[in-house]
C-alpha cells in the first residue's frame, strides 16, 4: 500500500463529523419547518381552495 491506514483516526473523524451534524440538525429543522413562509403559504392555499369551491 502506498500509505499507512489509520483506522482509529478515521473512526474519530467520522464520529466527530456525525456529532456535529446531529447537534446542528434540530435548529436547522426548526428554522425550515416553522418559518413564517409556510404559514402564509398554507393560509393562501386555504383561501384559494375556499374561493374555488364557493365559485
């Protein structure tokens, strides 16, 4: 092999990246899912649906 393999270092880097991703997913999820845009869009679609049903 042209280079030495370092399984422990690779495992630590992999686990560190996973810990960072897991710790940042909750705020990102909350920001995306509870953004006011979605509430406005939901209300706009509801009004459009009601107006199309009553017409």
